[in-house]
C-alpha cells in the first residue's frame, strides 16, 4: 500500500472527511454495526495532517466522493485514503508486475494460467481494498468481470510496504485477506529490500520465507520462474 497519513480540518483537499460526517450510517466491516469510524484521509491541508473522528461509518459513497488523485479503501467501516505512491514504491510494484505478469498472465516464457492485475479494487465482504498486485488462477476467474470492484478473493496478492502504511498492511489488511482465504501474500519492502512470503495455514498466516537484496529466488506460487529481486530495487 502506498504512503498514508491522517488528515483533518476543512481545507482545499480534505473534502471527503467532511462529507463522511454528514452521511447516514451504512456500509460495515468486521466490527459491530454503528461503531465509530475513524476517517483517515491521506491529504495534507494548509495546516498539516490532523486526526479526525466521526460518528458515522464510512460507505462506498465516500470513496466515490474523493478527488481522482486519491485512492480510498474501507476497512471495518473506516475510510483510509492514500495519495499516489512514491517513486521507489511504484518502481518495485511495476517491476514485479512485469516479472510475474509476463510468464504467468501472458504466458511469455512461463506457464500462463493466471490473471494478474495492478491496483485492482477488491470488494471483500463489506471491506474495499486496493492491493498493489492481485492474482487469480484462471480456473477461478475464467473471464474478467465487467465491474469496478472484483468480489472473487485472489489466490495471491502483493502489498508494497511504506513506513506510514506498514501497520495497516500487516495487521488490518492481512486480517481481511485471511478471512477471505487468500492463499499467499507477498510483502515487498523497497527500503529494506526484502520480500516476505506469507502462507495461510489452519492457524492463520505463517512466514514461509524471507528473501532480500540481490537474491535470485523461486517463490510460491510462481516457482516456475526465477525471480531476480535486484530488478525491484534498481533506480
């Protein structure tokens, strides 16, 4: 997930937060109905970021109300808003997409059999998430749905970590992915140059492997190719 900060106050860009407080209760998530939602608009106004609490749960309408340059997610009725990613984040995500998408989505130099999408909106129960990369085996999604948000949980996905969103990615988003039975999650950290591989087991997420720096590795579920991690960190 891209960089994130808490925002508040009424300024030129913090429009969604004010709209949330005026909307009727709706939406939902993992918490109890009617629980207070914390809006986390990732915008910085003229006076900087501020925490904001509202009494209404955020809904998809609040995502639709955001400016086009921001990305919204809903977790347990909370609106989390992110700006466009930093260059190192975008570089790692795009290089990884090319590395696995060619062999497994297009079938170039690999077995094919996958659909791999970049920053695809997922509607998982009442939560709305946008991981950096998502992948489905073709037998589970033989045709692309003609919708904005895909409701079929991915077989694999990847979150590219940033310092300000790592806690959300590791805790809250992983909890949703476990609930929806996503089989494998990769956590890529461009700053530490690491790739963590998490596999869902009977007792939750298990750390299957940690790879770093300039290793060349074969990683589940894409063991059919050798992945050169150095390509993800190149500047």
